[in-house]
C-alpha cells in the first residue's frame, strides 16, 4: 500500500509538471486576446500593485518634497546673503560715482581714459582655420566702427577691430599670434601699487595671455585683475582682460612675465560691444619716438 501511494504522488507530480509546462507554452503563444483566467490574474495583480505602489509613491514623494524644501530654504538663505552684499556694493558704487563726479567738477576734469561709447554688434562669421584669431561682426564704417577699437563682451575684453568694411568688420582676438597684437595693460601689485606692461603673445597650450615688461621687483599675487591701461591712445582704460595665474621672470631677469587667464570666453562668442573711446586719440607724433604704438 505505501508503494502505491508513493507512485500516486509521483504520478501527480509528473502530471502537474506537464500541465504547468503546457500552460506556460499556451500563455507564451501570440494571441489577440487573453483567456479569462489570465485576465483575472493580470487584473488582480495590477490592482494589488496599484494598491501597494500608491502609498509607496506618496511616502517617497513626501520625503522628496521635504528634501526639496530644505534645499530651497538653504538656497534662499544664501541668495539673500548675496543680495545683501550686492545691495551694499551698489550703495558703495553710487557713493564712489558721486564722489568721483564731485572731484572731477572741482578739478575741472571733463574726460576720462575710462569713458567710451559702446556699440552693439553680432558675430556673423568665423573661419574654422583661424577660430582662435579672427571673427567677423555685423557693424562697419556706416556704424562708426574704426580700426583698432576695443571689442568686449559682458565678461571682458576679447580683442580689437583689425579691418573695417562698409557693413562689417574683422576682429582680431587676444589669442592671435600676430606679433603686432599688443595691448597696454595694468595690474595692481603689493600695496595696491599699479604696474603697467603690454599683453604680447598667447600660450596656446595653457590658453593664457602673456603680460610682459613688468618690473622684476614687482610683487603680484595670483587672481589679481588685469585691465587695459588706456595709455596706448586707442583703448579705453579699465576694460577687464583677465586674472593673474602665474608670474615668471624673463630669460634675462630684468623684467617679469605675468600669465593671465582671459575673463572672456574666446571660443564661444556671439554678441559683442565695440568700445569707441570718448577722449581724443593722440597723434602718432605725440607718442614716443621710434616706438610702435600700443593699444
């Protein structure tokens, strides 16, 4: 008798396996409609999943919202602090502008090397072979553009006008390797003492400008702002060029070369301003004899 029951159980197991395999094969067939047991199971499973997932999503969403609120709170706190600092800076700027105006009136000073008239322009062309050297803007002689005018973006100086046509102009970028591409520049050293030199050359590997002819004993710290000096006779003064990255003595040790990271992105340029200096440009005969003009 026990042997009979054992065989019966084995037979039932085999039959169950066969039926299960048959059902699996049946369910895997390509059919337009499911059978009612399959529909019932799928509907029941979907309902159970929906019943479980809704509370889970609700709880997860709640904690995510709390996390977002915390981030928003910290961001607002930081932005308010920056806004307070910005307000203070605006007040200081207004006071300095007022004080500067009053001092100029006392001295009878009407013009400044920093004064210029901005002319908006858009980049309309760029040669892929000379991407880091030249670009073309949509303003020319009819718009009052002249050669050697400074060209800037919202973040800093990018170059100068090289040549002018009736309705367009070619701009030579700071990164140009042209040896005549020189700009008179200034940087503050230790004790806020100004030092003047010229931007001459561009290190392509490091993507840095070279500010040369800085006195050998000048102590210039990293991250100091380099600006145009305005002494070259064409560029306005105070146009931001970049920040100091490194300072190295030249090969003879008589002067130093300051490596400057440009403030403006010289690769991605779309909109620019041409700076027409307000103060009268000096005649070449008034410049130092035998020296090439610097901008």
